[in-house]
C-alpha cells in the first residue's frame, strides 16, 4: 500500500504501547529478541531497521542499499542482526548500524537463525546448511541438507539440535 505504515511494540503484561515507529512500506519480516527489548524488521524492498527499548520510537537503519531481504535473525542480546538476501547474508552491529561481515552465496537464503548464545549463525544456502562463527564470519561447517531448498531454520536453546523446514514442506531434525 501507500502512505505511512506503523510498527508498534506493546508490553503484553501491562497492555501499554512501548514504541511506535513509521515505516515507508509494509513490514514483511520481523524478528524479536527473546526478552522483547530488541527487534529487527524490513519490508519487501526497503532496508533492514533495528529497534530497541533504549531507542524509544526511533529506529536505526542497518543498510542503506541491499538486495531484497528474504530473512532476518537477531541475537538474544540484540547486539547483532543478520539479513539474508538472494545473493548471501550480511551481519550488522546494531549499536552502530555498520556491516560486520558479509558472505555471498549462489542460492537465495531464506532460512537464517542465531544460536541462543549468539556464537553461531545458521544459514540455508539452497539445500546446504552453512554454520558460521557469528563474530568472524568464518564458515565452521557446511552440511548437505534436505533435497529441496531450506526455507526456515530453528536452533534449540542448548545448541544441540537444528530444525530445517524446506520448500517441499518437509521438516528435518539434525543433531549437533
């Protein structure tokens, strides 16, 4: 649609609005850190944005120009956000909005998730699961995943299991 769009953050215990910020397009992707103090979001075409309680109604732009995002992830403490797009993944420092590292891939990345401790980033690269050191961007372990491209990833809180959902609508569970 046209006109301003709103992203609102609410405290569900008090039913009070914590923040309200305007967006230039409909929000398509949204990820919230476990405690609800941090979020990363973007529309279909616009840049990724970061919000935290400390910013109030303001948001921080994470990138001025990038390929269309197809997935987002945020660390539990909100210090890093990852944006997957059709040609790779970009990791940002949310305090500065600056790019920390970037990896380009051949396939569109849809599935993306941080480990609970924020030390690893799992990215679906077509039907390959790539695990990165979240700080350095060094690839730790590529796994051949399901036969169909990976569309969603979830990591267990203890870091021992990975769940993959693919475009053939199949769920795969992996041990560490």
